[in-house]
């Protein structure tokens, strides 16, 4: 069934020009407390995917490294580790070297006296946010959108299977990666590029809002925005909202500054109603949220296979009125008509 999601022409158009950026344009240059310049080494088209450059960032970075190492221990077989690397987009973990600028303007390379434990090398990533903005109309082809959404769900599924939740789920934390051969017909891979805010999932009990409560305000689920709870379901809701943005080119709550009105539109998406018109969303779209809402996440797992089947069925449906393509057309027209009425 995955052969359905091979829109090579669309991918070729989106990737055209994105891989032609110079490496130096994206090479991070940092200075430590003493003013010494730190620059990471580059090897061909490899670059640092994640690096700590301040005390706060270093804490997040160390937490992420511990998570990666813990997950690596759970995959003792090299075939399993290869799958883990492909999904999370982790190339290799290596020691950090720096170039230090001395007073005599001479550069010397050495290890840090208190070396940070690791940096992660990976091919230069193209985030899914870049993919959307590479589109002239700011929305993406429905089949390609669902293909990318399936990749995002696979990424967070690996975290959920380990008993973790991603929490911060924007499109900028997922990358589109080509295999080492760089051949399009081998299908690109989607990878999670930043899991520094991931944390252990401790059941569906309600949690009060705290400083450690982390979510993306643009893609956060209704409960998370209200500070009620946070779990694997909220990761899935955020991915569905990202998918909606890919399809429409915008989110219904864009430009809504009042918290109540903003969150009411999120609730409408989850509870099968559109507040602007008061009409129901099409059945197929509702089923995505229903599958997640009705799931028993006591173990932190969601019905991923059913979600994949639902997404694939939407693109293969012969009835345009109930397919995701028909939903896209009617929903977009509905919001455009509503916007025109308010002018």
C-alpha cells in the first residue's frame, strides 16, 4: 500500500534548489564565555544536527543524549538500531572538537577541557516546514501531505513505544531526508530532528500547569492549551493539525488572539464541528480524531495501524465527497466563504 504515496514529481519540484544551499550558510558559529569561537568540523555534506551552545541548551542536549542512549540500549540488534536511526534521523554520536582563537591570532584545535558529551552528525535536513513554504500556494498536494503525516506518526510512535512523549510537535522538528544514495526512487525518509523536550509518559492522570509543561502554541491540542494534561494523544492531535495546515495552507485559528475563541476552533476540529459554520466535518476526518480519543493509552500506545489504514483509505477512496481530497476542496471553500462574509 505504501506504493500509493510516491509523488516523485511533486517531491522533485519541492526539493529542487533546496539541496543547493552552501554548507557554510547553515554552519553554526558559537562563542563560549571566554569569547573563544567554536565551530564544528564538516565532512562533505554532513553537519551538526543538534549542538549545545549555552547552559540551558546544554541541559536540554544532555537530556536528549540520555534519551538516545537509553533507546539505543533497547535496540541491541544492529537491524533494530538501523531502524531507530532512520526514524529519528540520528547519524553518529561523536566527541566535540573546537577551534580556539588565541591572542596571537593563531588557531589551535583541541578538545574542550570539560567536553560536552556528544554532537550528532547528519545530512543537512530539510524540515517539513521548509517543504510547505517551498510550495507557491503554501499548501501541499493531499497525497504528499498524508505521506508526510504518516512519516511523522512513525517518528513519534518510536518514542511512544519507549514510554516517552514528544510534547513539542511542530513541523520544524521533522526533516525530509534522502537515503545515502540520494536516489528519489528509493523514497525519502521522515525523521524527528529534535527531541530535547521529550519526557516520560506517566499515565493519563490529570496534571497541573507548571514551568515544565511544554507544548507548541500553534499545534497544541485543546487540553494542552488549557493546561489540563499531556500525553501521546496530544502528540497525535498536533500531527493532525500539521496535516490540516499542509492541506489548507493555514489553520482555522490563525489570527485569533483571544484564547477562548482560539481554543474553541481547536475543540471544533476534535469534536467534529466547525464553529464558523456550525456544520459537521466529513466522516473520514472525524474518524482520525475518534481513533485517538477512544484509544486506551494506559501503556502510552495508540492504534497506529488503524490510523495508517484510515489515512490510506482517504487517499484511495473512489468517492470524492468522503475522501480527504473532497474534504479539502469543500473545507477550503467553506472557510473562504466565511471569510468573505466577515469582510
